[in-house]
């Protein structure tokens, strides 16, 4: 049994022999592109012009015209927001950066899975109360 990307390479070779320049292949990540290129080389067994192979993230960026910020920019912007909320009680940047990166990863996962952020954080708040034994009284 051949790997899925090898089967994709075979399909491309059978159906697009010399029209590779008309293809744009979108894969979930950049790592898959490397494997597909290797499979295309083994299927074609000669030098070819590769089709456009792009990650889903890059494809969406290209279509939307929007670019992802670098992690450093994101953590700096998050820290500015954190300082605006906590003012004098805000931790220094170096200690914030350690757990700030975890928050950025959480935000990324929430976006990736289209989770309801408000419901998620309300559930986390309730779980925290259960763990600490702090209960609110509703009047």
C-alpha cells in the first residue's frame, strides 16, 4: 500500500502529464509539500517543473491579502493589552512572556477549531472554582 501523497503524485502524473504548470496543490502544511515533491520526483523519474504547492495557511493568506504576525509581534501586543488591564499589578515582560506564549497558543487553537471562546473560558472558570472550592452565591 502506497502513501497517500504517493497516490496523489501518481494521479497527477496520469492526469496532468505535461500540464503541471496549471496545477495549484493546497496541503495542510509545508511539511507535506516536501513529501509530495519527493513522490513526484520518484513517479516522474525525470526532471520536471513542479506545480505550485502551497500550505493551506499560505493559500488563505494569499487569497485574503492578510499576513500573520510573527510570534514576537504577537507577544508584544498581548503584553501591551495585559498592561493596559492590570496596570501597576502587571508582571514584568520576561515573566509574562513564559505564560503569554501559552495564551497565544490557546487563542490559536480556539481559532483553528472555531470554538466558542466565551463558552470555553466560562467552563474553565467554573472548573477552576470547583478545584479551589470557591463558589459564587446567586441572589
